[in-house]
C-alpha cells in the first residue's frame, strides 16, 4: 500500500519530536540499560540481549527482533509504525580502522573477524555511554548519531567526546600503542533522519551532505586523530587554540575547515 498524505505528515512530526525534544524518561532508561550487562544490545535503546540483563529485558518485551537482530522488538515496532523521517539537527560520528586490508592479510579469517567484533563491541559501548545511537557498522567503520532527545542540548560535545573515547579505548593513549589503529570524523548540522526499508525490515539511518562530510572527515583522519568540522567544533565549544587544517575532501567543491584532536586533546 502506498504511503502518503496525513500518514507521512504524522510520521514526520513523530520523528521530529522523537529526535529533538528532550525526554527525561527515555534518557534515564537508556542510561540504566547501558549499565546492565551485556553485549550485544539494541542500537536504539541500548537494552542488553545477553548476560544477566537479557532475561530482565525479555520480561518487559525487549528481545532481538527477528527482522533486525541489532534492534529490540519494541524499537523495531516503533520504526515500522512510523515509517519515514524528518530533517532535524544532529551530530554524526564516523570511526574506522586504518590499514584493515593489511591486517586481514596477516591474520586468519577467524582472527580478523574477532578483531572486528572487538572493535564493534568497544566502539558501541563508548557511543552508548555518551548517549548516542549506533547507525551501523560498514566493514571496518562505525557510524553513530547523537540527537538532542537522547544526549541533551550538548549532543555535539557528546559526539566529540565519544570520538576521543573510541581512540582511548582502542589504545591510542597507551604507551605501548593501540591494539587497532583508528581515525575518526565528527560533523554536525541538519540532515534527514528516519526509518528506511520495507515491511518489517526497517532501520534508522541518516542521509545528507552533513553525513557525507562526516564520512569524508573520518577517511581523511590519520590513525589516532579526530577531525571535527569547524561548525561542530564551534557548537562543542572547542578551544580556539587547537590545531586547525583546511582540507580538500573528496567530492567537496570547497575546502573544509577542521579542528584536529587526539585521544586526550
């Protein structure tokens, strides 16, 4: 059945409110779920699917969705009921492994799979602890979003802090060096966020130039670097004395001004 008219307008209003209006109950719930063991978790509400927290979540109707194992049944049902999305302000974090092709060549398939899973688990936990949501993992790359409704008014700062925390948790601040080399990019602005897909196979995603730029920043970052767009740096209140660069990003007609951070800068 074709969607449109009043239903689309209602769904757009739902997503705009859901992603931009601070909801204390939602935020408190996510904080509690984040501290219940263990992985894997729902990428939206952070409800754990395994460990001691799993049975408790199942008692309140949160179990892995058959259509999307990275989403709990209640969050999946919400997206199915409100197919579509809205243009809202948010912050995007991309972080990916450097030299993954060379790493894969030097490992068995099982070892490389284990490394990726360790990175996925580590990065996801960091995002959840900073009140973000995990969009997806694409190969060796994390894609995460930070919205006012989940992370509060300082959602851009939370995205920047999460990016630096991913570097710390992968060992970039350790004297012995990282256990996997990672670079990250953060951008903020208006993009289209919402549920895409057909039938029961839907997931939350984001599209737009702001998202594409964040991905380009992550690609341009060196190992142990976070590249933050000038707009996101201003919104996060970063020190004006931090290192800055002017980059020519792939697909962008003009240079992009960025602030450069490390694991603890």
